[in-house]
């Protein structure tokens, strides 16, 4: 629609410009035809006028002769004289007429010559007019052709612009296709990486689950040990209370005994004292028995205190060793995981770079596709073997760490037991010395 409207807008002024000279040329042609017809109609009139003038002169001469002959016959001499005068006058007038006729003939010839020249000029004008009309038509045709050429130039420029736009669109489509191919390659590589990371996360989650199960078992054992220790501490507290009560009772009895002895010594004489002492031998035996029981209570108390100290110390040692081993295991596992993760990332990046290089080589050298595929397959096998070794090594390290922790706990328990026994022996020795 836009092209048709532009064509009509371009053709309207061309039709106007071409119509005006065409109308003028047609009007000139019609005018020249009318003038030519008038000139052809007016040409025979001068010949008729010359003939009529000659006839008029002849008739006048004949009439003059007749008029002269008739007065000679009818009138007298005077009349003849008058006639001769008239004839002389007619001759003179005839001469004048002839001169006038000659002048008119000359004028007519000049007019004929002028008419011929004008006719020739008119013919030349007609030829020039026809040439002018032809030139106008040619000019109009030239204008139409120039307008058509301009219109074709515009169409060509518009077509060139469209072709340029199509070329740009094709270039953009090619770029988009290249980007799509690159995105597909990146997607494939990312899918491989995701699969590898998912496998690794599954293995790590399995290992973490096993470790969590082991940690939960250790925590359950620790809680059980803590419960046993709490029970023992409660028993020890009860024994401490009983020992304190027995010590208080013994001290009270000792004070009462001392008071009684002082009173007896002060009240009685030495002889009576000796007799009473002999009489009260049974009381000394009771005293010795009470002293031995008191010593046993002291020994039991010292043994219980040493056992309590040993239990507390072993509990603290176990907690410390457990926390230390757990922290070391976590640190070692974190360090090993970081190392393995970095190694895997480096290997994956190397594999990605190798895959890209191999793809480029495949595009450049399609004949070597079998060798490149075998290389990629061997590299993938190597990477899978490394992953399996890493998983097996992590499990072995975890089992070794658990065995080391158990061994350290056992060693700590044995050392604490030996130290407790030494302390118990030392306390017993101190009690026996007392």
C-alpha cells in the first residue's frame, strides 16, 4: 500500500508537467491547420482580380471606341473634338490605369512573393512546431523515464535496505545459534559435573550417616558412663555422709570417754584405779574393738574417697580424650574433605578443558573421532577409579580414627586405673601409719 501511494504521488506531478506542453502543442497544431486552410482559400482571389481588371480595361476601351464612333456618326465636329478630348483623356486615364495596373501587378507579385515566403516560413514554423511537439513529447517521455528511474532507484534502495536487514538478521541468527551450541555444551558439562557432585554428595552423606551413627553410639556410651558415674557419685556422697556421721559419733564417744577417765582419775586413788582398771578389762577390750572399727572406717573412707577421686578423674579424662579425639577427627575430616574437594574440582576442570579441546579437535579433524572417544573413555575410567579410591580411603580413615579413639580411651582408662591404684595404696599406707 505504501509503494502504490508513493507511485501515485510521484506520477501526479509528472502527468501535470507532461499534459501542459501536450495541450499547448495540440492547440498550436489546430491553429496552424486553421491558418493553412484560410491561406489555401485566399490564394485564387488575386488571379481573379487581375483577370477582372483586364476585362474591365478592355470593356472600357471598347466602350470608349463605341462612344467615340457613335458621336462621329451622330454629332458634328464639335462633338468629335469633344470626343477626341474625351478619347485623349481616356487614353491618359488608360495610361494611368495601366500604370496603376502595372504597379498593382508589381504589388501583387511582391505580395505573392511575400505570401510564398510567408508560406515557406509557415511551413518551417509548422515543421519547427512539429519538432517542438516531438521535443515536448520526448521531454515528457524523458521526465517520465527519469521519474521511473527515480522510482526504481527508490525501490532498489528499499530492496537493498531489506537485503541488508535480512543479512543482519541472518548474522544475528547465526550468532544466536552459536550461543545456543555453546550453551548446550556448557549444559552437558554442567550435567556431568552435577552427576559427579551428586554421586560425591551421596557418598559423603553415606559416610556422614555412618559417622553420625558411630557418634550417636559413642554419645550413648558416654551418657551411660555418665549415668553410672552419677550413681557412683550419689553412693559416694551417701558414704561420705555416713562416714561423717560415724566420725562425729566416734569423736563424741571419745570425748565422753576422756571426760569419764579424767573424772575417774580425779575421784579415785591409784590403788582403786588399778583395781578398777583390772575390773574393767572388758571395757578396754571394747575400747580396742571400737578403735579397730574406727580404723576400719577410716580405711574404708579413704578407699572410698580415693575411688571417688579416681572415678572423677577418669570421667574428666574420658571427656577430655573424647572431645579431643572428636575435634581432631572433625578437623582431619574437614581438611581431608577440603583437599579431596579441591582435587576433584581440579580434576573436573581439567577433564572439562580436555573435553573442550577434544571437541575442538573433533571439529577440526573428524577422522580422529575414534581415538578421541577412547581417550575420553579412559580418562573417565581414571576419574571413577580416583573417586572410588577416595571413598574407600575416607571409610578406612574413619575406621582407623574410631579404632584410635577406642585405643586412646582404653589406654587412658588403664593409666587412670593404675594411678588410682597407686593413690589407693598410698592412702592405705597413710591410714595404716595413722
